[in-house]
C-alpha cells in the first residue's frame, strides 16, 4: 500500500492550522503542523515531508526567509506560501525566492487542495538560481506599494507580475483609462531582471503621426527638414531596460510595420540610417482599446498583435474591485497630506458612498478626489455629505461618454450589438421601427445609471442629462423606470 504524501504546515494561528489539517487529512494527506518556523526548519533538515505550506509572518522568523534555505538543502521540496499581507511585494518575494505558489488569505480550500495536487505532481525543479541569492533582488526597490488592493482580481495581477519578473516575455496590458496600466508596467520592470536598466515610457497617442518613427527609432542628421543632428530614439534609450509603449492602438500603420520588423529581427535602423542597431529592450505594450476590433477595421496589424500579446494582462476597472476602494482611498489621503500634518480620515458612510460609485475615471479619478479632500477641506474626518457634493460636481463637469478616450469603446459596443441584431435575421433586415427601438435601448440604461448616480434625485439627474425635469419624468414613465425620490 502506497504511503500518502506528508505535508509540513506552519502557521502561528491555531485555528488556521486546525482547519487546514482537517481539510488536507480528508483529502488523503498526512499532515504535521506547527506554529514555529524553527520546528518547520528542523523537520526539513531531517528530511521529512513531501511538501511545505507556510505562512509569512510567524513569531520566530519570516516564512519567506526560510524558502532559500529550504531550496539550498532540498531543491525539489515544493513550498506553498500563504499570507494575509496580500500585496504585490509579498507575491514577488515569494516567487523570486522559489515558492511554488503564493495564496492570499483568505482563500478557498478547493484552491489550496488543487494547488497541493499540482505541486506534488510537478516534475523535479533542481536547484533554482533565483533562490540562490536568498531573495536579495526582491529587497530592492524599497518597500513600497506600486499597486494596491486585496481583491481576488488584484491577487491575480500580483501572481502574474511575480511570475513574469524572471522572464523577458513581451506583455500586453489592457484596461480602461485611469485603471493603472503604467503602474503594472513599472512593477514588471522594477521587480524584474531589467531593473538595473532604464524604464522608458512613450505614449503613442501623444506623438504626432509624422514624428512617431523618429521618436521610436531615432534619426540621422539630414534625414528630414529640421534634423540638424543625430537623435537617439526610445529603443536606444531603453537599451538593457524596458520600453513601455502606451496606447499602442493609436500607432499609425507605417510605424506598426517597423515595430513588427524590430520584434521579428531584434534590430532596427534609424530614420535616414543604414546601419542596423540591436534592439535590447523588453517590450511592454498597453491599450484601452479593443485591438481585435481595430484589426477587423484594418487599423491594426494582426501579426503585430500576436507579437505583442505574448502574455496578456487585463487590469480590471475600479468598479469591478470595489473592495479595494477603502485601502486605495486611505493610501491617497495619506500621500496627499500636507507636510507635518495627520492624514484625513473617512467615516464609514463616506467609504460606503465611495464603494457604491461607478468610477468612470477609475483609480485616477479616486486619487484626484482624495487630493482635493486633503487640501480643500478643514475637517479631520470626511463625511458622506462632502463625498456626495464632490461626486455631483465631478459628474456635472464630466465629458459626455462619446468624448475622447471613451468614444471608441462605446461606439464599438453599439456597432457589435447592431451587427449581431442584423445577423440574427436571415434576410439581413430586422422588422421596421429599428430607430426607435435602438434609442429606447440606449435611453433606458443612460437614465437608470444617471438616477443611480444621483441616488434617485430626478432634479439632479435632469441637470446631468441636460433635460427638462418634466421631460425626464415622461421618459421614466414611458420606459417604466423606477422614478427616484424627486427633487433635492
């Protein structure tokens, strides 16, 4: 009869040890548990155990510090790290020191059991170079939080970043404007093998089309009118480091062709130059646009998309991780506090209002709000009334959804919907009255969302929509929408 695998479990919380011991025992594993890092190390030294599950914070030693020592004497012994310190830095340290997986507390027991099964079934690792320096690389840069959030969505981002720090793979980051795409790119650089080199960011949407190739690849003297001397491009400036191509969807076709050639051949020539220059930069691209839709429109090269989309990372909008708003708000308030003053606080009602807001501007909008609160208001504790007034003012000044950054996403969604509507009819022609039906489909969510943002205040909603209040009331009746509470 085969002896079941033995799992060494270390956590200073007795209740967690009890729950995990029972769960692992029911799954057929033998378990030895302890609340001491010293006892865990003793078992490892004596050759016990087929797998280690350890917490990070223990009374006698940090669990992360044990991993390189474990790897040195037993390189094939897998280590699963669990931690209530659910930050990017913890995930990166765990990965770089040789952990098989990092799990943020609280976690689903099914996830733990599946991870244990994968760890025991994985082939031998051998000695891992990344653990040999005892994680020194993870100690720098300084302990700071480039990304904040304990939500499951952010934990997935942390794990992805941690796994990518030891590679040079090209990464494509997608997400709405203001969601923090450049922060993810910087984290990939700051915690990766390219950290000693420069981080060079270039926004494709901010450069005139006729200057993009010169901006990226540089130019020789006399290459064009006004080129009085040789200029280095962003690729050369980012040598041995990271080149972050933001808003890649706005790159013109001719520049896309040159970028594709660089990715394929690993070298480029300056504008007006003939001598190839080696491209020695890791590429990270980002966009808020739907590149697949741009490909269908003939505006983005499909072959370039697949060259850039080696590892896709989707950054969720703030409304999909509302549980992170408390931590983000406090962080931004503390950062915006004037020198030698205590950061302002938010009462529970204010935090509740922040969590219920949809944040069309994402994290950037939240940060701007906290900056205003830190500077413009004298009270030490901010209440819901202040938040409500600020959000109403921001909504009144916000551009229409079809403006600038949001124009593509909304129009593309409408186009997809209408094409699907026509395709559903065999002769390509839906029933008459399409115009009114489409307008009704647009009006309903627009009015419902506006009423939700104003907490049912029809007077304020009418002002935001630019409608007469009586007109809004009629539309509410005609569309059978819950009408709210009337005037302020």
